[in-house]
């Protein structure tokens, strides 16, 4: 394969990844609503630890460190989104 073909392959993969990322963030938003209703904190260190371990296992030895970094960033983004939604939910209850 030449460079153009390989880049096209990356573009096609990205077209699959972005919708999945958006779907993941939307589910994270639903989780925020449940946590808010149940009075739970956004950050659940035990859940994140278990999830990272699962991701490392799925990624295998060669990719586990990179997968851990990727998922750590995604979890950070999810927490930020959940916090923003939590603030919106509080505002809705004070109107």
C-alpha cells in the first residue's frame, strides 16, 4: 500500500471511531443523570481502576500502555461532561 491508501484507511477508521466516541459520551451523560438522581459523585475511582485494567487486558501486552492513556483521556472527558450536566441539572431544579 502507498501513503495515500494508508491515509485513506486511517480516515475510514476515524469515521467509525468518532460516532462511537459520541455514543460513549451520550451514555456518559445518561450515567450523570442517574448519578445525580442517586446523589452519587461523578468520580468513581474503583470503577475507573477496574475499567482501565479491563482495557489493558483487551489491548494486550503490546498496546496496553497506549490504550490506558487513551482511555484515561476519554474518562477525563466523560467526567468533565458529567460535571457540566450535573451543574445543568442543579440549575433546572432551582428554576
